[in-house]
C-alpha cells in the first residue's frame, strides 16, 4: 500500500465519527453522520468585509486611502499620454538608467516613451541581469479598491520575477481595471482564467515590508522598496 | 534526564522574572493589539466573517479525503509532482532525495513551520547541504542557531542591538541601531544567495482543493523570490491546509492578516499552481509538493478536538495568551507554542509527555475569543487534562479526590471536617510552601483562602432563630 493510500485510509477511518459544527461545541461530538455542506456565497462576504462604495469615485477614494496607508504611490491620470508623462517624471526623479519590462501594447508604448535600455523578460532572462535593473514596469490584471492591491499573474505581468526582483515596481492600469473588492477579484480570475490558470498569480499590496526587528516597519525587505501605480 | 515538564518549569521560572524580556514582549504585542483592533473595526461584521471561515474550514477538514484528492489531481494535471509523507522522517527522505538528485549546492528557504516540525534544516545540513532561511526573522534566529520564538514573529524576543551584534559577528557588517540598515544588510546578503540557489523550499498557508493551488502569504517578498528563481521548487504542506474553493481566499487572506499581524491584507498573497508552463518566461522547471501527515490524522480521529486542524497559524492566540506573554515562545520547547501548541502538541508528540502544557493555562478563554476560525481552544486544554488523567492518573491525586468525595457526601462528617480544618488552618502558615507542605506546588506562590469561622448553613440557621 502506498503512503497516499495509507494517509487517505486513516483520514476516512477518522471521519467515520462526525465533529460538532463551529459554534456547537459540547453537545454533538461523536455522531456517526456527516452534516450537510454549508458554505457562504461571495454576496455574503461583501456584507462582512470592509466596505467599498458602489461608484467609481468611491473606489478610487478607497484605493487612494489604502495606498497612503501602505506607502504605495498612486496616481490617477486623465489620459494615457498623461500616464506616460507621469512615468517619465517618476523615471527622472528616481534616476533610472536601466529598466525591465514585458511585451504588451501598453508597456511597449511606455518603454518607447522612456527610451532607456530595457530588459524584456518575455522568452526568458538571466536573474542577475534583472537584478541590476532600476525598475520593473508591468501591466496587471486588475486593481482592488478594498485593499489597495494590484492583481497580477505570470501572463499579465511578464512572469514571476519582474514584479519582485527590481527595487521599484511600476504598474500601468486602465480605469476599468479597478475592481471593488477581493470577492470581485477572485470572481474575475475565475472568469478570465478558469479553463487554464497561469502557474503563478499574486495579490500585491504595497511595497515589500518587514516588521521583524522590534516590530518597526521597514520597506524593501526582499522585494521592491517602492511601488508606483499609474492608472488612467 | 530532565523531563519535558521540569524543563518547562525551570525555563518558565527564570523567564517570568526577566524584566527585559517582559518589556520587549509587551512593546511588540502592544503595537500588534492597536493595529489588530483598527483592522477588525474596518470589517462590516467581523464575527460573521469568523463564523464563515470556521465553516469553510469545517467543510475542508470534514471532507479532507475528497479535497486532498481534488487538490492532488489538479496539481498533477499541470506537472507538479506530489509526494505523501506519513512521518517526519519520510518527508525528510523525500526532500533529501530531490536535493541529491538535483546535485544541489545551495538551498534557499522561505518560512515554513512544517519544516521546523520535522527538523528539515538539521537533516539537510547533516547531509552536507547549505540551507539559508530567507524570512528576515527566521534568518536572524537561524544565525543564532535558535528555534523561532513565535509562529509569525520569529525574532520578537531580540533587540536591534542584539541583532546588530549578531550581524557583526556572523556577516562582518558595521554596527548600527537602525532597523532599516539592519534589514538592508540582510537583504544584500540574501540577494546573493537567491541568485545562486538551485533549490527553493517553501511552506504553504492555504491549498485550494478545487483549483489545485498553493497560496503563500508573506510581507517581505522572500517567498516570491523563492518561487521565482530556483530551478526546483519544493513546498512542504500539512494536509490540513486545504480550503474548498478559490473564492474562499477572499475571506481567509484578510482574516489571516488581521488576526495575525493587524494588517488589512499582507503585502504578497501568491498562488502557485505548478511549475513553469509552456509560454511562461520564468519559474521553476520542477515543482514538488510534499503532503505531510505527521500526527494530523490522529488529531482528526478525535472529533471533540478535530477543529484544532482548522488552525491557519496566525498566532493570534499566542498574542493574547497571559501564559505566552509571561513565559515567551521558547519555554514551551515545542514547534507550536501558545494555546494552539498546548492543544495540538500532545496529539502530535504524546499526551503524557506534553500534558503539562494544558495545565499551564488560566483557562481564561482569551485564545478562543481571538481565534479567527473559532477553534474552541480553552475547552480543548481542559479536555487534554481530562484525557491525561483518565489515561494515567496520579494515585495520590486519585486518593485525595476519593477522600474528598467521601467526606463531602456525608454532611455530618463534612461539618466535623470543617471545624477541624478551621482549628488547624493557622498552623499551616508555618509550613506553607516548604517541603513539609503537601500542597506546596500550589501554595508556594499563592495565598491560601481562609476557611470561614461560620458556614453559610450555620449563619442561615442563626438568622432564622432571631
């Protein structure tokens, strides 16, 4: 018998006795039937998690408030040109000399606007080369207003390393990508990728951080020290 | 040889008098409490969210076989190699086998309590492999050759000065008392390791049964680097980590962050569904998931305490526990400390050896109230005491209770006993807490309640006569 069969066998043996449901301790231990399944729907979740407004303005306000809290630099811009102009400003202010990005119509336009030496991750890259870049420029799947998060996958953001190895991560997003909350983000993932999920998906919330030394917040523990979100 | 209980008592006696330690813990956990309360208040209904999380975990654990089979088939369908380990030794052998086959030179590890549980680093090092912890707190305790002090905050017991001294000694860095500089010293040292490591090892916070994904929660980005750069990635996962659906993460991620660290959500919550897929530009060529039982099915077989497997390892019960806050994490001598550790360790490592942890509790219930998945922790501590006594009681204790019940069920005898007790109680103060006192374990550090000169019954009788 394989270990798999042994472990599954022990589990099935153990589950012949049913356990009291959460909140019903004391009375029901040891019944020999399994109660009906009961799981919450995303609609219920919305009533319990931190609230986000229904309008676009309220979502932007929520995203902006979370960003301030998390020290994400968030800019809402009027047009794509304005976003690219802001990107140039950020590049100059931070003295970038070399960046990394991936190929999408939007990021191509951004790289062209910056006109800096650019490492493109599509098709593979050497980690030390990516490590030497001043910034990683990516698109994303969505922004999440409730938590001020950026939702990325290997497919939308140029792989696993591009958004974490360089010291500054810059995200380009369109206004319609701003989702209200976490339930919406997971529903979005299912709809977009349900048939074939990417091998890596991540909810990024603020620049990398640690509180491991005396619980004092330090940014840039292992990942980016800065996170900039440009939304137009 | 010292027993586990005498080690616990010696360590506890020492550390409860250490004011420096006390100050550090109060500061760290004080900051945590403020943040946690702020985040809890942001929920529209935190209690309903807790209940829903408890129910999702209940479903996962009470249909664990089905969920594991779904998880494994989904993982395997996309090229992940899944291994099953009943014991810690089997898990170590599986991982050593992979590491040897890959002829690995260096291994980078992100935080995994399962690895602490099976002493994985020791096994790898003894076999000649270099393994580096990448979580800052874990890296610090690894350099000190210590176990983590806390599930979530491994280096909570150290000051920046101590960490600076450690880095000077081990890494040759310049002294500094600036936490940011200290973090950057570790960042630079570990970046070198990342670029050269050929194997990455992680733990997992949740395993989504329906879609076959391992979800890892972190703040630093070290788990992301571990999952992105090395050619081979290994995840060591306890079998109880499953959750039914992908959407359940919308609940668990904010709940874990709120209860665990007082954050709305942690910095990175990543879902790993396999090795690098066709068309992807990076990620490991091979992904191994090692499913670890190591006593979990034994806990599963106890319906009364089965909900202890709902634990998401947030550490909230440690943070609020008056015992943990006094004796600290290392005193327990276990991988999992605090209330959850006291509940599950007897199941994982033997009731008689570890029953004392369930007695090191005030049964105040703060842990149960803090638990985001509603584990009935303080009742489980009581059940462990009951089970330990039923399995192997102490003859003197049994005798004492026999005499007690004999006396109290006989009113005349009880009246006499009270009178005698009242007369002789003043003599007790001469032996209180000394070797002559049969109750010294209790009386050495406590006042003894005075027997009343008059019982309630006598009082009532006299009152009615008037």
